[in-house]
C-alpha cells in the first residue's frame, strides 16, 4: 500500500488532524504500536520521533489538492496547522483499493486515541518510546519516568506474547462472539459452555498442524538465507501464527469454546497481516518463498475453516 494512501486513509478516519506533531505521532504509532508497515522511518528529533519523508509527502498531497491545509494564527506567534481531506482526496480513495487490514488498523488507531489531547498524545509516545526523545527539546516538560503502558506490545515480543489488545479489538471480538451465539442458537456463551469433539478428528487436526509447522521451518530457513529488511518480520509473524494455532488446538482438547473462537479470529487477522507483508515485499522475495508462504496461508486457512465447520455441526 502506498504511503499516500496511508496518509489519506488516516485523515478519512480521523476527520481532521491538528498540527504536524499530531500527524507525525499518529503515523509513528501505526508503525510502532500497531506494527503496520507504513514505509516511513523515524528518528529522534526536536519533538520526539520525526520523519522528513512523511512531512514531504504531506506537503505534496496538499500541493496536489488531496489535502486541505489551514494555518491558524493563535495570536501569540504560534501557528496551528489543520489538515482535512478535500473532495479530490475522497475521490482518490474511492478509486484505489485499500487492503482491509490497513483500513481496520488505521480505524483502530483513530478510535483508540480520539480523546487524547496533543499533550496526552506526546506524553504517551514519550513514556512508551523513550529511545525516540533523546534529542527532544521538550522532554523535561512531557517525559516522566512512569512504567510503560501495557496497552500495546513491542514487535520484538510478539512471538512469545498474547495478541495486541486495544479497545477497538475488544469491541470487534464482542461482535464476533455475538455472531457466534446466533450461529449456535444459544442464549449465552461463557467460560463454562463446553462442546465435544471426536478424538479421531482432533488427531487429524494435530497432524495438519505438524505439516504446517514443517512448512514454516522450511520457509524460516530460506528467509534466513535472504538479505532484505522484512525477512525477520515475516519470520516472526509465521511463528506467532503457529503459537496461536497451538493455543487453538489446546482449547479444542480442553473443550474451551470461548478460546477456540478467540484464537480463530486472531489467526484470521494475522493471516491478513502476513498477506499484506508478502504483497509489500513481492519484489524482494524469491518466487519459491512466495509460493511456500501462499501454501502456508492456504493450509492454515483450510485448517481453521475445518475446525469451525466441525464445531458448528
């Protein structure tokens, strides 16, 4: 997905953005909090994480007429910049396909931080990413050595940790569970509700998991031989999906319906993220690795679809 589409989609969901700092921080959070590949690289600068390429892209979109830019003079010498989509910007978005995972993650960001003031946004970034404030001119005012917030999980720990939980993810999961309740035609879905699954069927699922695991090991080895920036990220995503699959099978063994459906939705989300990473790196990946990755996605999707069908029988 192009950088321009990311910025325009962000404005679509935010409605408007006040100031260059808010724009920079939002895109920074997409990259670091939500692990979305934005195409931007940030450095520690005067007000925290900053990307010159992002500022240049923003100015280009204003010049092209896709973004409306207003400068508001506050009277004390300070100028506030306000950004909104123009009609041309809205038409541009309608003419281009936006991957569902990008749309969802950007919408999540706008939902999660919609009530944050500029000060609260800066404090959040400073407290959770102190490595980006070493050159900040305002760190003494905004940075307090509080323990980092636990709402989000660093990318480096994704493989060993639970899924990222945000308010928007919780709402989405509630909607998924409500849909499941209708499918099962039950009045309530809780931790105590159980189901039975045939031992032979469970064994078949476990064999399928072992086959998928073997494919991942082969892909992982080939990725290690490759020399491009996102090989580590793709590798981490693969093993993270394997971890969720293992948790799903454990939930099946324990007849834990809530966890089964939670992990199914987690796997679907992470498969979409993996597909997006593959698309973004299609010119860097060898065709054989791309084929194996597609095989992994298809096999994993087939497995969770099969599990879903068995449960609904």
